[in-house]
C-alpha cells in the first residue's frame, strides 16, 4: 500500500476484478484493496507460490521487500523516461 501510494499508482476501475485471480483476495483489508490492485496491475506485487496467493496479512520478508523496491525503481525509471 505504501509503495503504491508513493508511486501514485492508479487503481483499476474494478479493483476486485483485478484481484479475483488470488484465492486469498478476500483477506485484503478494505482500506487496501484499491492500492493492492494498483500494485498488482503495475507488476509491483505478484502472487506466490503458484501465483494464486498474496498472503496479504503476512509480514513481508526482506527478500520480498527488496523485490518490491526493485520493481518500484523500475516503474519510477520507466515513468521518468516517458516524460
């Protein structure tokens, strides 16, 4: 949620539709749905282990956070190069 907000990611028009591929999407807190959907749409967050879980209430590991920060940097660079 924090990275999606920091990057000013736009949520999809139907966040729940974007998240329906994840079997645990019903566990995402209401306040986070739009931002998580925006993060998924932008490629900031992906599911695991088979791509169908988000584990939204599990603390992120250092490796997961490093991957998200890397993706955030890629998204930011791509935006800067388009301007």
